[in-house]
C-alpha cells in the first residue's frame, strides 16, 4: 500500500471513529432530584407487538425469516399490552410517595419530532426537551420509552440461531428541562424463553406465557428505582 493510500485510509478510519456516538451510560435515580418543582411523567407511543428477526439483514433473508415466522407473527399481533399503558400512572404514584408534585401527561411524547439539542457533553440529552417545560408547566420530565415488544428470534442471514423468545426493550429517563440533562437514565431489556416447547401453533402457549412474563418483569424494572 502506498503512503498516500495509507494516510487516506487512516484519515477515513479516524473520521468514522470520530462520528461514532458513545452510548449514554446509566444514571441512578436520586430522590433529591424530585424534591422541588413539578415533575411530568409521560410515555412514548407503544410499538406494535410483533416478531423481530435481528440478523436477517438482507432483503431475501428478511423475506425468508418473515415467511418462516408468519404464523408466530400473526399470533403476536393478537397479544394485548395488558396494563402497560398505565405504567406512567404507577410511576407517578411512586413519585408522589416521595413528595414530588407530579403532572401525568396524557398524550404520547413524540421525541423524534423534537429539535436536536445544540449542546453536547456528558449526560446531555440528544433532543431538546426544554420547550416542554412551558407547554406542560413542569421542571423535569420522566419518559418511559418502549422500543420493542413481542417475540424475538435471532438469525444469521437465512438461518435462525435461536428459538423465539418473549421480549421487552426500552429506556426510562428523566430530563432536567432547564439544563436539558439526564438525571436518571436506565435501559431495560427483558428476554424470556418459553418454559417448555415453543412451537405450538397457532396459539403458542409457552411463548405467550414468556411474553407476559417479559411484560411484567419489564414494568417492574422501570418502577424499581422509584420504589426503593
């Protein structure tokens, strides 16, 4: 390799590395964070309950995975959220027990529609939440974001590498609306296998039970920091 090509490759590598965004680290909840001001509690829109096939990356792979799991996905779409939509009310009740003045926001927060934050740095939110302070009359905002719900079966191209499992993935966080910084941040991931056999179409009782277990464990994970 010529020196010029080597330098160009190094420059590209440094550029790619510079563009990589480090994941936001977890931040433990501190009760002192809600001792003053109004705290809003909200959720983003809940995702569809469906079957996810990570690893089936090409178009033909996705088509093959979709066909192989069509019956399971049809069943997934029939499963309810149970009381997941009430999670923000349960969290609000726990905050009130800690003395917080709480505003439960009825509408779903559309985080993607917010402007990008201007500042960068440790624990600064990527989106600008500050306009929500005046909109809802709050000083801090707790958001529960459920990113994925239902079943997951991992693939390597065309081939499944795992049995389907019940899943719930999401993130809970609290933003100080004056500084646009996180004061609590917790990723949640729950993956549950079927207790016995999973392949019992069309009702999939083992996997259905795993889904409901993931639902309950996920809700408990979001609430635990506020109940300790």
